[in-house]
């Protein structure tokens, strides 16, 4: 089979030799080296515009990322070709660590003590138990589901929101977003970006988070209405927000967000694709196509993720 690596977000000079070792029978090409139409599988992460058009033999579009919003939004996406998400155990582990780090940073007031240190201020804030706090997890999928259980195991009260009803031991699971938010002091967004979830964290939703709480957005920039978030930070309703994803990216150097005291900003690193744990998963999916089978975790276009 012919496999095209078409990505601006991940480097072909790194990935192609790695995949070639695992799949010696396949022929690999790096965009724009082969666009002659005989490609069977395209591996993408923010693919160049038009890279997926005019490939009549294409049987699979394999994402190198867990989020597929930019693939689904491509107007040139060939119809009827399945898109497979990457479910990377290393990425799942990394996301758990990031969310737990932010929950603890807020819970233990470290974000506040960093400000005190800058002022040479020796001042203590009230201590809370984990059981005093509610943590809301928006999205209980590959990432959010496991994170909800890990945060619960630390003693926090955890509420989770998903589209379809779910059951997770010890976690209050609901399809009612307002109920989940009103039980939460800290809210972590682990939703896919779809027409239903774009702008979902607006003023109305954010003010349902309990006072002095925090928002952790490790999903996509389009989930949060930034002026609404800033208004809730400035009014003192929310104590802090951790933002990892933005629209546009990179966050422009002149953005006022960089200097806002209520924000911790990271450059979309909450969880990176980990070659050591993901290359085998990519190879398995390509082998599925060779056998004429459908790989797992393909996108449901009606749901948008
Ligand atoms: P997933 O397995 O598809 O899970 C998505 C979850 O969101 C599911 O529980 C789903 O509900 C829920 N959901 C989707 N639409 C909804 C709606 N309209 N209302 C309520 N719930 C809804 O996705 P995942 O692998 O966990 O990844 C989630 C997102 O994380 C990705 O799409 C990506 O954008 C982001 N991400 C970010 C980074 C980073 O470094 N910042 C890294 C990796 C991923 P159901 O369970 O009912 O389907």
C-alpha cells in the first residue's frame, strides 16, 4: 500500500523512518512528494490545504492527534473515507498528569503563592481538603473518563458530563451540563470541538462554576468565550484559569492574555503525541486497512467527533 504523510504539525523526517521500520512492506511518501492519486492511507496532523483532495484510492485518513476537528472541518475532505483518531496511551497519561497538576495548583493555592512571592509577601491562605472540593470533567471519553477516575481517587468530589449517559464508579455522571457545573469548583474541559461544543464555555456557563473556582481548558481554544472568561476572572468569581489551547495558535505575542494575572498559559502541550506509545497504534490501524477491516476509533461524522 502507499502511505502519504501530510502534516504541518508533525515532522515527516521523524515519523516516516519510524513507521517504515514497523511497516516494511508499505511505501511511504511525504507531502508533497507523492500526490499522484495512488495513495491508500493518509497520515495527517494539520495537513496542508488540499492535501487530501484528488486521492481516489484513499481508504483511510489516520490522524496523528486525538483531536480531529481540523480534519473534519476540511472542505476538501473526500466523502466516504473513514477518519481514524489516534488513541495514544502516552498521550492519555500525559493529559492526566497535566489536569491533575492544574487541579492541585488551584486547590493548594500555588497560583496565588507565586504572586505572593513576587511581592515578597509571607501570607497563608485557608487550607481545604480534597473532599471539600468539586471537580467537573467535561467530556468522559478516552481522556476525560480516566481523568475523572484519577481525580476521584485523590478524594475530590467528581462530576462528569457526556453526550450519552455514562457510569463511572464514584463519579456523578450526567448529561446535564448546568448540573455538573454547579457541583464544580474546578472544571476541566476535555471535549472535542464540534458545532455543538464551540463557545460552550460562555458567561452563562462559566458563572455556574462555584465562586473562587477555576477553569482548565486543555481541549481547544474554540470552547471558551475569552471575553466572558476574562470578565469572570476580573470580577473575582473565578480565581484562576489554565489555558492550553487558543484561537489562533500560536497565541500572538501582543495578546493581552499573556500578561493577565488570572491566567496560566501553556503552548498546547497538555498532551503531545508520544512516538514510543503511538507508532505501534498507527501501524495496527494501517494493517487493519490492508486486511480490509475498519480500524477502531473512527470519526462519527453525524456527531462531529
Ligand atoms: P473522545 O474519546 O471522543 O471523548 C469526547 C467526550 O466528549 C465524550 O465523553 C463525549 O460524549 C463528550 N461529548 C462530545 N460532544 C458532546 C456534546 N455535544 N455534549 C456533551 N458531551 C459531549 O475524545 P478524547 O480522546 O477524550 O479527546 C477529547 C479532546 O481533547 C480532543 O477532541 C482534543 O480536542 C483534545 N485534546 C487536546 C490535547 C492538548 O494537548 N491540548 C491533546 C489531546 C486531545 P460521549 O461519551 O457521549 O460520546
